[in-house]
C-alpha cells in the first residue's frame, strides 16, 4: 500500500502563486510515476502534471508554462509550483501515484486539496 498526503491548497488571487506538496509513504519502491490531477465542479478529473521515476515530465495543455512539477526523493515528496493562477484553475487537486505492473498495476490517490483562485 501507498499513502499520499497533500497540502498547500488555499485561496489565492488571479495572477498569484501556490505550491502544493504531496508526501508519499508505504511501499513507495513500487511506484513508477507520481503526479497531480484536478477536478473542478461539474467536470471530469484531468491530468495537471506527472513525473516518472526517470524524471521525465508531462503537463496538461492548460497549465504548460505556468505550472512546474518537481520532486525531492529524499523526502518522498512531490511538489506542484503553480504560477500565474487563473480562475479556471480552481479545483480540488489530487496527488496520484501509479504502481508498476510488476507489482500489479494500481492507482493510488490522495484525499485532495482545494485551490480557489478568486479576487
């Protein structure tokens, strides 16, 4: 099992910045990629950013150039730096971890942290 705990959400004005953190614990050796998804009211959950064990990253089109995903392996923590936030970034942000097929492919999710962008 893997546990994911997010933090860092809150209320921010348009144009502002926030940094989300996700701390992983448990059988993290089985994880091949971690990332962030978000879900706004009435919308489907969508990929925000993802980073693989090899360090390769990919981003959702709407956040490219504004958000940056990074990790601190020693702290088992993944970060999402969000800059130039827009009202449409308002959502619940979920940390995600993918367990590799060797151990039985599985998706883990955190409890979510709410981000509200409003003046």
